[in-house]
C-alpha cells in the first residue's frame, strides 16, 4: 500500500468504520436517530467508495470502506426493525415504589 493510500485509509477508512459501529449501536437504543445517522453515513461513504475504485486505492481502503458500508446497512436494518416493532412497554411498577 502506497503512502497516499495509507493516508487515505487513516483519514477516511478508519473513521468511517468507527462511526458505522457507533451509529449501529445507537440504532439499537434509538431506532429513529440510528436510522438517520446510518443513512447519512451511507450517503457519504457510498460516493467515496466509487471514487476509491477510480483512483486505485481499493486494495488498501476498499476493505475498510466496504466494512463501514456493511455495518451502516446493518444498523439501518436494525433501526427499521426497531421502528416497525414499536417501543417497548415499561415494566409494571410494584406498589409502594416511587
């Protein structure tokens, strides 16, 4: 991997992968917010992925960006399932608890 490709991985590949993992985790607790974040990440990484192929950084940065796209897509699916399933009902309160 050349110097430019490794710099590209450090600047774009690793942060996009970390953001995808965080946004997918957010999708578990807050489905609407997670869907928005994962959708925005997909919208920003997908054009970048096509550009990586054109400038031949795919060997170095491709796996990082493909993993970010896969995790963001999984987070989007998780959040859509969470929105369809609906909110969880709170546990019933015991008498005498505040």
